[in-house]
């Protein structure tokens, strides 16, 4: 056996021996390539799938089985449904940030319209190293430009997202893209190749050599030779994607009786799309690679089957409607070529003309080995949990500290990012980026949808199970702060090398933490992705289980924002204003002071559910004028963000900050909202509701004037705005 071939597809010797045993013969190079791609971590989830049974995946609104389709679908009522999913494109973006990010957007869009739904919103979850380093600035600018460039050209709004910075992401950025689609329930399509004798039709772009071994590349650590993998990065054409999108949506909405399946070509290209579609249907496939249209000469069967050229879909029409389907795509000026057919033998058969160049049971490439490596709790956690915060002197100048936090890369305004995205195309974005979650109207329905992404990786690194629960809870708070009910979750599990016991521990605990919170909050996991081996020679990334969440509002027109109105009263809900020193655990404030995150994060999920229910009940009773969750930077930053959103000051000079001013102002304890109300009568109702629910609260003060007065803090709105809105510009100019 040529071990160079195994290395090329990231297949171990033991996995090769397993393949030989399953085939009962030696495989050829194409067969190794096919199996290596589908057994890769990126496609096969061989280290993460054994944990997925922990996720809650069922609910009354769930229309799909998790993992069996391209995305998860939920029932919105009145015959409408929403589908959504999050995917990663981390390694490609580390090598070629613009195209890596752009094709990540293209891939997640295809996952949505492969189900027959029209994409209506994009979101992202991004991580980079410190912007003080030149290469991190290059990666940041390239990724943001790639997301905006592709999404803007396709005409799907990028309505929200998040970005965090930490030295662990230097050289290994995280680029997670989420897409939401809308459509009629009866138009949902499956990625299934059923019906022996039905043709396999490849539509979209011609096939080239770009992206070969992309799935493998995404399943290994980045090293000093990573630049040599540049050919594994795909190149996108958003204008062709737009045509492909419209053609597929038309097919689903007007002619879904013509087809039995629709599948996108993503990781591993034609290999994964055709074989996985056959596996879902319990059928086989027969493909002739000479029928695949190409844009490069002398491509081998290996290159054709493993190419990850973008903007391609596999359509499985009913035989009697083949001509109808081909005409539809050609009317959209899209190539449509029959490249094979569905068989009843449950085999993958690949021809090059008359010659069979690969043949094996479908069950082999779709049955990757599953690993459950030994886990070990990182030894350094005890010392971090027991860090004495009393060595940090209490804040002497809280005004300076607040301004520093408002300009901090992990808190400062993301306006310079989302202003590069067209977040209002299609004219459905009701609550714009810059708040807790985006809200979109659904034309023809009163209901709206709220969408967000979230994860505080610092907290996950300190306590993986609790930190991952907090990521789900915070995403839910973002949804609730708009007045919408959290309904379901998609995730993207970004971790280091799972063969290392400490990383295996982080991954296992994160899955358990997500599952804990999703069960309590009633938000099943309907789709997701795992991206492992996120390491460079310097080390691994912070464990980052990114959470995408979708909520449903009774009326998109009644959505809350974070901007209160003049003379509104602000109330902290979920805790007293005075906080103890332990609430600084994992906070941005402590991380700045110590140079590393420390402490032991904590959340009471039962209490979290109670607080979120209160906010929704108060909104339904028309008692609220604004709401904002408290997260990074604590209460002081949350109040400052509300003041900046409304361009109105705060009169709360007399509030007591207790014995540790820094904890009360900048601590990051969980389950807290700032709510606004507009009358004494409403305030009285709210106080009674809070007391009856046994929820802690503090009346903070009045929205008024042009100065932000909070205990010892007295700043002008303009002073805060300069730090907050110019933060990223200053960092990128460094």
C-alpha cells in the first residue's frame, strides 16, 4: 500500500485495513479517495457522532429528523415552515480568507434551497486572533469581505452574527455560517435518490480541480505546510448561485412532483452528494464520469468525483419528467446533464466510459469508523476556578473602565462589519443588526422569526459543560429580548484535536451542556456541524460550540429592540444590582485585568427558564418598551448599549454598587435582562409579577437627557459613542 495515498486522504493504516476487510479485496486509488472523503471527520463525524444521541431532537414543531436532511425544519403554522442550519469553513478561510468565507456562505445557502426553501437570512459566527497582529487583520478583512461579497451578490440579507477575538484563534480563524429559509410545508424536498431507473442530473457549474481533498483538509490540523493546501480551497461564483437558487426554488414551489430528490454538492463533491442520497433511499447509483461537464482538460475519475467546485446540485427527477427538469434549468441558463442513474443493487458503481473504475456497496463509504477516545479533564481548571479575584483592586475609575470595555474588541460595535452586508435586501428585516437578535417578517403571515448566533468560548474553556449551557441560554435570551419564543437550535462544534484526551473531554462536556440547556428551554437541536482539528503548531483554539437559534414571534410588528424611549424606567431583571466578587468569573473585565480568563461560571437553568418566561409574559401584556440581555461587560455595558441605541442618557446616579463596584458594574452573572417600561402603572404591574414569580430585580433609573449617570459613572453619550463605534476601526488601524 502506498502510504502517501492514505496520507493524502487522511486515512489511517487501521482504517485502510478496515476498508480492505469490508471490500474483501485491495481498493484502488479512486475507491480509497471516495471512502477517505466520506470517512473524514468533516463528512463522517467519527469523533463527534457517538455523542449526538445526547441531544434532544424532537418536538411538536419539528418536521425533520436531525441528521437525515440538509437542514432542520420547524413548523411555523398556517402551512409554513422554516429550515435552518449552521456550517463551518474554518480551514479554507485560514488559507484563502475571501474565497474560504464566500464559499462557506454559498455552501450553507445550497443546504437550504436543496430542501426547496427560499433562503431569507444569513448569519455568521466568527473568531480571530488579536487584531494587533497583521495576519489576523488580513484574515479578518478577507473573511468579512467574502461573506459580504457573496451574500450581497446572491441577494440574501446577512442580518446578524457575532465575532470574538482571542490569541488561540491566531492562524486558525473560525468561520461559521448560518442560513434560514422559508417555504410551504408541502414543498419540503428530501435529499434522497429513490426510484431505480431514475436519472442523476448534475446541474450548475462545470467541474474543475478546485477543492479536491477539501473534506480531508478540513479534518486535519493546520501546520506550517498549510499554505500548500491552497488548491483545496474552492472558488465561488455568487451570480451563478443566484440562478441556481431561483431554479431550485421554482422547481420546489411549482413542480416538486417532477423530482424524487435534490442534493447540493458540498464537501467531497459528487462523491458525498450521490452516495449519501443513495444511502438515504436504500438504493444504489451508477455514474459515468465522462458525462460530467468539465472546465479543465484531462481530469481523472478521481478528480471528477472528489472535486468541490462550487454552485453545483444533483437532481434526481422521475424518469418521465427528465426533459421537463432539464428544460427548467436551461431556461435559467444553467447546464443540466444526465451523468448516471439510480440502481436497485445498493452499490456505488463509477464508470469511465465502458470501464468500471470503482465499485463497492453503498454501505461501506457511509459507515465510517466511530471513535470514543479517552477523556481527561484539563489539570489547569482547578487553579483557574480557585483564582482569587481579591488580588484585583476594586475599580478606582469606573468611567475609564467602562470606556475601555466599550472599545474592547470583544464588546465594541460591530457596525463596521454589518455595514458591509446588505441586511435589508428582500425588505423583510424588521429588527436590524446591532441588537440582541434580528427579526424578519414572513410575507403573508402575522408571525415573525427571530434569529441569532452566540457562544462565549472563555466560559466554555473554564467549565465546558456549564459554559456550553450558557451559550444556549444566552442565545435564547437574545431571542426573548425581541419578544419571540425560542423554538430550536442548530450548532457548530468547533474544537481542537479530539484524539487528545483534554479536547475529547471538552467536546463531550460541551455536548452534554448543550443538551442540558436545550431540554430545559424546550429548544431541540435540529441540525448542526462539527469542525474538529482546529489547531496550529502554536496550540488549539478555545473550545467554541457556536449556537444558532431560531425563535417565533406572534407578530413581527410588535418586536422589541434594545432602544428605550425618553422617560422610560429601566429595571434589572434576574438579579439584584449589587453583585458579589465571584460574578466576575470568566468576565471580559477580569480577562483584561489578569491577562487570562479565570473563575468558575455558573448557571441555574430552572431559574433561567423562569426569567425568560417572565420577559415573554410581560411583553405579551404590553408592559415593555425595550429589552436587552446582560452578557459581556455586565450591566454597565448593557445599559451603555441601550443608551447608545436610543441616543438618550440614564439617570441612575444614586444606585448602590455595594462593596465591590467592579462586580456590580462589570460582573457577568447569568439570567439577567434590562427591561424598559413607560408608566408608573406598568412598573407596578411588573414589580408585582416579579415578586409573584420570586425573581430578583432592581429598579435602576430613568432614561433621560444626554448624560449617562450610573452610580459612580458620569459620561456623555458622545464620549461613549466615540469609543464604542470607533473601536474596530481603531484596532484595524493599529
